[in-house]
C-alpha cells in the first residue's frame, strides 16, 4: 500500500464475519485460512494481524475451527488439511468428531450400568415367546392342540432356555410353563 507523507484521519469500519452455528468444521477451516492469508497484512486503516481475529462481540460465540487458525502463526493449516485433499479432510474431521461423541455416549451409558440394546432385545424376545406359549396353553384348556402347536411350544421353550440373558421373573414363569406343558403332554 501507498504510505502518505503524514498521518491522515480515516474512517475504519469494524467487520464481523458471522456464520451458522452448525457450519461444518471443514468449511469454517477453509474460510478462516483464506481470510487469514488474504487479510492478515496491514493496510492503510488497520495494523497487521488485526483482521481477522477472534476479538468478537461478546454475545456471539466463536467458531472453534476458525479460532484454531486465527490463534496460530500465519500459514498454519491443521494437520488433516495439510496432508489430505480438502473434501477428504473435511469428511474425516466430521467423522472423528461424530464418532467421538458417539463413543462418549456409549461409555457413559455403560458406566451408568444401563442394559445394553442386545440384552433388551433378548428380554423382549423371551417375553414375546412366553406370551405365545401362554396363548397356546390357554388354547389347550378349551381344545386339543395340534402336533404343530405342541412342537411350537417345545421350540419356544428351548429358545428361551438357550437365551442366557433373561430376567429372573421370566425364568420363574418359564418353569411354571414347563410344568404345565409337561402336564399337558402326560394327559394325552
């Protein structure tokens, strides 16, 4: 820029760059790199390094991806973006952040001691099998079961017994059903 012979009064306007809160980290990184490379030097109205900066209006929160760029020396590019193509680095960055959040949720879920989804599914399956068995046993009180229905009861009981993860009440109900089923078979 041309330097005048004496200081001049000029008008300088503050510039704020505002983006959506949910802007992708890769896009925020790209914008921050471009702003820093193109506008970091001094000009007639602002000293070197004053734009862009993270000295922002207090009501607005700063973007973490952009602040990483602005707080480092000029020419800084984050690790992933330095070695990978931009689109791939952006995808990997987003995936790592998402997986980190998911892993944190899983660890907290396990630490609290809540049942795992597989255990919940096994319990649900055992309960639905018990309902089916009860239905067939109730049916047997009013009419004779077909051989297929008797086989189905045996199969359902075996499935429940093979399931190692079921609630204590399911186990108690299973023993009651087995005794009823054995009584049914002995009556025939």
